[in-house]
C-alpha cells in the first residue's frame, strides 16, 4: 500500500482540517485586500491607516497558520465543498469587519460584521447613519474616512468576483438549485477536476468583470460631480450589484441624468451572466442575443420600466423625462438587486410602488452578480405552470419543458420549484424574526426580502432612506445569516444544518 | 351505424350545450334553495319574501329551460368537467345574487354578486356596513332582514357541501393539484363512471356534514345569548368554514367563553377531511388517528395556539385564560380559513400578529371545507425540501417521499410544487390589482390573500373590523374571480384560460 492510499483510507467523511486549510488561504488573501484601503488612508493621511495594517496582519497570521498547518493535499469532496463555500463568506466577514472595530468607528462587532457581510454578499444594507439599540449613534456615511468607504465598496467588488466564480464554476459541479444548467455555458476547460477548471474559468470571467468596472469608472469620472474616488467606489458597487454608496442619499446625491444613465446601464449589464458577456466579447454575438435568459431578463426589465415610469407620469405627475429617468433607475436597481436609489419608491403611488415590490422577488440572470431567485428559475416556474395545465388536459402525455433548444430535465424542474418554495419559507421565517423584534408587517417583510434577496433597501422602517442601525443585535445576526443564505443560493448554507449532511 | 354512435361522432371537442344543460340543473336546484329564506321571511313577516319567490322563479325558468333543451345524454368528458365545475360557482353566484338586488337592499349588482360568491366560496368577505365607491352606504349587517342573513349563511352551507364533493369525489378524478392522493380515501364505490360514484360519495359525506351542523346548532342554541336563528346561521357558517355572521362584530358580539369554545371546536372539526370524519363515525378510529394530514394539522394548530396565546399573554398583557380563549379562536379561525373573529389581530403585538399572517397561507386539510394551500401540500413541500437536501449529498440516489406508508410519486410532487408557485403568483398579481386601486402594501396583500385563501378578513383597510364595500367595482370583480380561483384549487379555473384547454 502506498502512503497516499493509506491517507485516503484514513481520511474522515468530512475532513474539517482540509476545509480550514482552504479557508486559511482565503483569509490570507483577504490580508492583501485589506492593504488596499491602507494605501488610500496613507495617501489621504487618514489616521485609520494602521487599523488596516493590524487587520491585514491578523489575516496574514490567522490565514497563514491555518493554511500552513492544514494545507489541503487532496481534491475537495462534495460535502467539504459546501462547507468551504458557506464558511468562506462567514469567515471573511468576521475578519473583514476588524477595521471598523479596531478604528473605533463602530463600537459593536455585530454592526461591523453586518456591514462587512452586507458588503461581501453584495447586499448593501448599511448600519451607518442611525442609532443602534444600545443608544450609540453610528457615524453618518459622509463622515467616514475615505479608506473605510473604500473598504466597503471593495468588499462588494470582491464578493461579486466570488459569486461569479461560484455560480458559473463551482455550484454547477455541486448541483445546487438547478445551477447545473449553466455548466455548459461557462468558458474554460471542461475537466472533472474542480481546481484547474475553476481557476481557468475565474481568470476569463474576472477579465470581463475588471474591464466593465474600468469602463464604468471612466464614464463616471469624466462627469464633473464625480471625482475619481466616487467614480471608483460606485463602479465597484455597480458591477457587484452591491449598492453601498459614498453618499447617504445614494445616487440621488449627484442629481445628474448622465450619471443616472451610466449607472442604470451598468447595473443592467451586471445583471447579465458574465459567461454571456465573455462570449459577446469573444465575438459570439449569436450566443449572447439568442440566450433565452438574457432575452427574458431584457423583456421583464423593459416592461417594468414602461409600467413603473407610466405610473410615475400618470399618478405622481412626473414629467415624461423624469418618469423614465427615475423609473428606469429604480426598476433596474431592484431587478438586478443592486439597491442604489435616486428616488424614494415608498412615496410613489401604490401601483408603481407595489409593482416594484413584486420585482424584489425577481433577481438578475444566473451567473451575474445579482441575488434573488433569478430569471432562469422564473422562466422554468412559468413554463412549468403551462406544462402543468397541458398535463391536466393530456394526463398521460410526457411533456418536456424546453428553454431555447435545451430540454430541462425533470430533476432540475423539481429542484427549481423546491428552491422557490424554500426561498419563500426562509423569507417568511426571516420576516417573523423581525416581527418578534416589534417591527410591523411591512417593515418585517421588507427587511427580510431585502437581505435574503441581497437587495439592501427594503420597506417600512427599512426603506430606501432608512438604515438597519436600530435593529437589536440578535436580529442583526439573523439578517447576517439571511444575507449569506440568499447569496449562496439557499441550499448551500441550509444543507449544513440538515441531518443528511452529517450522516455517514 | 347506430344513432348513438353517430351522435358520438358528431359531438364536438367540448360540448357546450351539455355543459349548459348541467349548469341548468344546478340553477334549478338553486331555485329550491331560494325558497328556504322565503319561508323565514314569511314566518317573520318580512316584506322581502317576494324577492326570494321572484328569484326562485327566475332560477326555475332559467335552470329548467337550460336543462330541458340541453339535457345531457352522455357522460361528461374531462374538459367539460372543468367547465362545469368553474361555471357552477359563477352561475350560482350570478343567480343567487338576485334577492339582494330585487329587494333593493343592494343597488349594485356587483356588490350582490360579491356577497353571494363570498358566500358560496365560503370566503365570508362582506360588502355590508360600508360606503361603496359610488357613495351609497350599504346597510349594516344588523339592519338586514333575517331572511337575507339566512340566505348569506345558506350560501356558505351549500358552498361547503359543494366543496366536499368536489375535493373528495370530482377533483381526484380530474387530477387537480395532487388531489389524486385522496381518491382512495373517499367512501363510496370505486367505479370509473363519474356520476354514480359522485352521487354515492356525496350522500355519505353530506350525512356527516349535516350531522355536525345539527350538533353545533344545538350546542349554540342552548346558550342564552343565542336564539335558534343565530345558532343555525353560525352553525352553517362554521361547518362551511365560511365566516359570515349575523353580527357586525362577528362572534365577539356574544362575548361568551362557552360560545367561543364551541365554535373553536367546530371550526377545527370543519378543517378536517370529511372522509376522515366519515371513517371515524363508522368506527374506524385507527384510520382517523393514524392519518398523517390530520395529525400534522392538529400539531400545527396546537403549536400555533401556544405561540399566539403566549404572545398575547406576554406582550399584550392578556390573562392566561383570555390569551388562550382569543389566541385559540383566532388561530383556528385563520388556519381553517373560517374568518370568524373575537379579537382584532391587527392590534396585537407584531409577533403574534405576524405569526397569524403566516397562517393565512396554511389552510385546513384537503377534503375539509377549508380553503388555502392545505396541510397535505405543506407536508409534501416540507418533505420535498428535506429530500432535496439529501439529493445533493447523494446525487445519484432515487429518493422517494413517503407520507405515512404512502409513497408520493414524482408527478404529484411536481404538481404540488407547481400549485404552490401558481398560488403565490396569483396572490401577487391579485395584490397588484388592489395596489392599482390605490391601496397600500398591507391592504393589497391582505385583500388578495383573504379572498384567494377564502378566509374573509384580511389586513390594513380590510382587517377584521373592516369590510370590502369601498373597493371600486372593477376591483370587486377581480376579487370575485380570486375567491372562485382559490376555492376551486387554482388549476380548475385558470385551466380554462390556457390555450391547452381549447386546442384540439
Ligand atoms: K444589493
Ligand atoms: K372563510
């Protein structure tokens, strides 16, 4: 018997040490990320530069030791894969929260983790600018050091990178929630081995992501009301469909048709699968424009813009131009789950307002940085309903579901429907927790869907002009959990809490 | 070729005349039903007695002619069955609304149809006691003639009878939304012919229904604050899980622990499948107590009573006794979709209130008179989620779902999940229509689920102390449609609007 076989034989069902080893490498990498805001701090002579250095050091030591001692020697197996994915977002939030606490900007570690998870999960719900349940007044966004603002945006951007790779390269292999559908569409080699495929795919897709970020940055920067810093932060937050802004009033602060248009366009692009963008940039226009999900997404977004703008024009007496500007921005912001704002949709006439509420359950395309249930699942749910009707009329027929020329097999149909049911159950339970803390129906529902769908702004006390500071700490941890659950396609995280996962 | 073969050959795909013939027989039967409130009117010397006679005459002439000219000669086929089922509720509402209009009590035919559909669908949403959009003040419930109150309750009772037969004898044969599951549980002969089986089953189940109504009537009547009239009306409305009361304040008007307890008990019983009651009365206690759906329903109701009562006790400072009395009543009223009230749940602390809101999506057992998605579907949805997690860990395993010792096959699983998705889509669109009319998020959601789930009272402007008078007429027709869609298990009605239904 060879040594590797013995090791393999002795290897436990779930090799926690290997999992820790991989998490270590991610934490180590986060150390480098933490040095970037430090550079910003040093350039702008902000005293907080050292908090980033300390945080980075902790990340290096912690991550480095974990990796050194538990260096993974074998391929990850499926259960370990789930643990790694779920714990990555949690551990990186726990470590990435350090600068806020070490600098003393946030006295509460809970708040710091909330803000970091909100960043990394591309949610964009903030606890800045409001009073916490312990009576501390968290600082206003505009009063934060530039380096801290940058760290928030960067968390978005890194989170977005993570999600692209996760949905297009890792989840399909793990078989989550119908994500197998996109395996074929991803660029890169199609090997069975996880690591080389993921690395190759990641490089190609991140190229597109970085390029788009660069272009948006330049387009924003040329406008006089945006300096390079605002432009870069908003480019980060847009491509990640994150939604953190450097202004308390979000994009409304810039009050510019040009800026609104650029951001609307890039939010829309960020809501399309990066695999599709990759193909388009390779010159494969046919794949891009024939992709059913992209077309459905465009259709739904287009119709929603028309409907919501019409409501603003007819019932809120906006001019046609303003109606389109604000309607389009808010629709795209919510459909893509970005959560930027240029208008308070809670003040709209109930029709436009409720229409937007329904879009909270949409989500962008799979393989984009958007959260929510996503367009492809809605397509399957809708097609399935029609099939169900057909089945009643022809009880014995075998009726397949097709999207484009692809047949969706029965397992994936069922998985997608299960995803939808589970999504709504988690949404309802999340809202119940908020109600336990004393929030009314609208606020409870709003906070729950805003966090689970990684949108950011919600409804009621958590509307687009509010923040999440006031929530009791226990509630914040529940929302932290919901952001994570939503971001990782529900099954990934919840699986870990089922007996099936732990059974031999 | 024989004559019958020629007829059969010439028979169109969907034989509308046969459908009309059957509807005629139902309308004719409704004529007899309309004579019952006339007797009440004659006894109590109410002037409106003639409106029931006129309405009955119209029903006799209309129903009689339809039946006479289009007398059905052949067995119904599947599509015709769907048309008959859907149109029965609609046509009977259109005709059953006549007394309200002929008497001049309701100047609006829309309001009259709303009230009648609300009766026949066992919803219990009322337009009495409020001002309509055209400025007319609809009379208070207490000012209505006894015969009119009786007609409302009787509509419930007849609707409940219809639903028991529909869900236990007809829908299983038509293959709607997983209802095939209950085919085996229904009493009566198991022939393939629709008519004899339905008639036999109906007789047996209605016996139970009538017996329970009688017992509740007696138990209520013995209490001094209820005369025979109130007792009978409330017994009708309870067994049908309807919710119309003879008092504007609903059951709260009687202010009695005894009455609350009796009604709570009978609402709970009405939420159990009448096939189960039938078995129990036959002495088959094992079937009854081993039935998984009945047990799940009891468990969910029990837990909910404890949770809601605890919330009332802890946060609303009710005494333990009152907390249980009001908590149990409201929980059972909502879970069974009855909609009777002894307390305004909108005034409760947010936790108890939101918990009750979640129960708006429960529904009683299949084969009961309750509306909503129903317990068996929730059981399948929950089991399916667990299976889905197991499937991720064992991607290649074939994992069945079992409820008790019954395996739920894949088609039924998918149908149940599709039902759930479609239910929520209809719910969302219904709420959107309400938002179009200017109602806020809570009221829109409330009215939509209250009508779709056949509950009655909703939220916001349609809470337990409000009514549906104020809604513009177009909105009332949408809600009439939603009560019908919800009552007939979604697929039955919507099917008629799909191309699949009309295609050769
Ligand atoms: K977001
Ligand atoms: K009801």
